[in-house]
């Protein structure tokens, strides 16, 4: 034993913790033998040794909770579960599931939805989900090309884009589009751009391309839509009679067809009457002056006996002898013979007898003034010259509360709310 060391004495106050005291004694002896001899040259008690060398007790660590860095001493401490749960109870957009975010974004306007798609990748994925882009109205958009390109990629099913200017657009999608209802009436769109869209359409049921420049490729693409019910090609041009006939023969479900005032020859007219669907109920074949003959009308009546609305206006070759030909149309409700100048006024007075179900008669240019009044008296149950514009297969009226609808359907997302 070193000459400076002194024997240890038992302390009564530490007797319950004998194990700790013994450990302190052994530690003190080892240090006194040379390991820490220089630091223990002075006499020290076991209590002092315990406080100096023993590890911190558990109650000392608990006392530092909530004061981790007070006094400049860095302390690691775990936050209690209760505090963690309280901190995480606040609602955050990042914690909401995709299904709930989709429900919220369902009520967001189109422009705001596009802005939200630029926030982050997750919001872009949710904001461009096809369930939000089911129906889109782009009417009134200045530069429609980029927006139309983006909308086509979202899986839109109803697309309304009439009277729009579409720049060069080449849709490069690999799969077929999901469009069922589409209105591009009176738009300015390059034929090549329209081809890139139509060649991806397979599910069309309602389509209006009124006033557009078409091509044989576009018309051939229409033949790949067997569920087509209403087709409006009024005022179109740029396609052959053969392509038109093949398309009408393939689209055997067409019920309404508006093919008036197209750039047609006699061959085009014969393709229409010879290939149109037998299920046809509404047909607008006006504007062909000398291109439509009585023989064409005979073929049409034989092929389509269930016609309810028939517009043969501006067919200058038709005369009163066409009425016996039309008589087999037992379901005829609306007949338009405007500007058929070779049909005499006297021949019109018997139409209510020839067609018992007739309720609408258009005879603009044939009957006017006092003659119109007398004709209305002779046929009181027939409304004469009450509809100046044809509504066959047209998506929307020119004006009124339904001007922003398509075939009675309203688009959810609109550029101008």
C-alpha cells in the first residue's frame, strides 16, 4: 500500500448501496496503485469519489427533459410519444391521401387546376388525373394548340372546342384516345393536325366537324368508330366519294347525319343515299340543288324507312311527284323543302293527309305572306316555318342558355367560367 493512502472506512449512510460502495473502493484502490495516483494525492472520501466517477443516474437525465441545451451543455433526449402525437395532429396537405385530394380538386376551375399542377410532382400527377379531365370546354381560348395538346393527353372523354384557332399540332400519343363526344365546329385547324387527332379516335359517339377542311385519311379514320351515333359534317370538303361511302357503310349505328352544303358532286350524293345506315332517323341532305334527283330520294326511302326528320332544302330538281315517293316514311315528323321552287303551293295543302304524323314543315322561299296564313289555316296541327335553322346532329344552338352544352351535356372544366 502506498504511504500516502489511507484505509477506507465504512459509512453507515451508504450501507444500503453496498455494491456501489464496494465498486468505489475497488476503483479507488486501482487508482491509488498508479493509474491515477497523481490525481489522488489528497485524502478523499467515498462519497466524493462516487460523485466524481460514477455515471449519471436516471433521475438526472429525466430532469433535463425540455431543457436539452440549457447551460451550454448538449444533451440528447427523446421526446415523449404523447408530445410527438400532439405535434403530428395538425392537418397538412402532404398528409392527405390522393383520393381526398382528387375530391377537393374536382371543384377547382380549369386555370387554377393548371396552376396547381406546377407545385410539385405529386400535385402534378393528381391535378392531371383523367378523372378530373372528363369533360373540357376550350372555347374562348386565344392559343388553343398547346392547351389542346395537353388536354388530349389527360384522357378527356368530352371535348368542346368550337370556333377556335389551333396552331400546328401533331398529337404523338401511342394509344387510342378516350374521346366519346367532340365538337370542333367552325374551327381553324390544319388538316394535318386534325389527321393526327382523328387517327387515334376509336370510341366516338357524337362528333361535329362542321365547316372544316377534311381529307380521305380523316374520313377513313371515322370508319374506325363503330359506335358513332351522331355525325355533323355540314359544310365540309376535301374528301372523295369513295372514302365517304366506305365510312358510312362502316358506321352502321349512325342515327343522325348532317351532311348539308358540302363540296359534293353527284357521286358524293349517291354515296350518301346508297351507303347510309338503315338505322338513320334524322338526315340533313340540303344544298345540292341539281345534285339530288328523284331516283336518289327513292333509294334513300327504301334504305332508311324510319326517318323522322328529313331536310331536302335547295333541291331544285324536286317537284310535287316526290311526295308519293316519301309517303312510305310513316314516322316522318319534320320535313324541310325550303327553296325547292318547282314544288307548287297547292301540292303542300295535302301534306297533313299524306303524312299523318307530320308536325313541322319548312317551306321558306315557297310560302310567304298571305299564302302562309292560308296554309296554316288549312293545316292547323302543322307548325310551318317555325324553325329557320336545322338542328340535325348539331351539338349546340347558336345562342341561348344551352350555348355552352354539347348534345345536352355540359362540360365541367371551362376556360371562361
